[in-house]
C-alpha cells in the first residue's frame, strides 16, 4: 500500500520581502548579501589596522635607496625604474636616424618590387619604337600603318601589333583557348593584382611612418618653432630663420 505522505502538498518556503513601512530603503538584505558586505568591511578594517601599526613602528631615521629611486604619479601609483640607461640627446638622434634609414630601405625595396610587378605582362609597356629614315622627305611622307602593315586601330598597340595578313588568314592568332588554361591564367592574374595592391599599401604605410619619424627627429633640433596647420589639417612645425655665423 502506497504512503499518502507523497500525495500531500508540501509547504512552500518563500523569501521574506521588505515590509511596506521600510520600502523606501529598497530591497530587504538577505543573509548572503550581509555576509559579503561584512567580509569586505572587515577586510578593509584589517588593512587599515596593519597600516596604522606600520606607521607607529616606522623609524624616521631609516634610509634605503628605494626611497630616492622610486616615485609615484599623480594617482599614487608606484613608478618603478626598469634599469634603462639614460641616453643623451645626440645618442637618441643617432638611434632615430638609424631607424629612419631602416624604414627608408624597406620602402625602397617595396618600390622596386612594385616596379617589377608593373613591368610585368599585366600592364602596357613603356618603351619607344624608333624608326630611322634617310632624309627629311621620307620623314614627312612616313606612314606608320603602311610601314608596320597593320590596321589603323592597332598602330598604338606596342605589345601585340598584328599584321594584315594575320588578320585575313588567322595565322598566328589563337582562336580556341582551353577553358582550364584560361581559368589558370585569370587566377594567376588576380593573384598578381592582389599582391601588387598589398605592396602598394605597405609602401604607403612605410612612407607615412618615415614621415612621422622625420618629424619627430626634426622636433629634437634646437631653435624656436611653432605649430602650423596645413591645408589637410595636419600639424607640422616651422622653425624661425636664424642667422648662421
């Protein structure tokens, strides 16, 4: 026979709420909230007690080197010395000059790589085709279309100036291109474009860094200077002209 105790509804224990007369003080503080607040309070009181004992036992004649080497900022945070050697202004200028030279070398390398990509098959050639004639009369009567035996619309095409007999007979012209080969060529061309775009962006970033480093190096020089805003809204410094001896 089953027990009836399982069918009896158990009493529900609800949290006690704040009484209406004290509703202006907010929610009723539970025990777990009180324990956290009490723990934090006693922790702070113990820290204050320890500091007071440390002040009482302090010797005014005590000295150690950390008292002169260490300092605090406006917020009272300790600023520790990392042991770095203090350099003179000339030494800092020399180091900054070496950094600028390194950045400039990296930028020139990027420029060379950009020029090499631009001279590739992706772009038109920049060469000149010079033709020599015997006299001025031949020079005046010179016709480039007849000389190159090509169409008038192809005369400025230096890379692939097709002749008339090739256009009429379709000799030397590729008509049927393999689809897979064309996709490979297009993919390689896209990669070259992305690489060129990446190198141009890197060169511009290096140029900007070099400009900032040059400006910081110039600001270390002696002389009266003032801030000047250019047309782009950027700040640069202008030095007063001084007579040299």
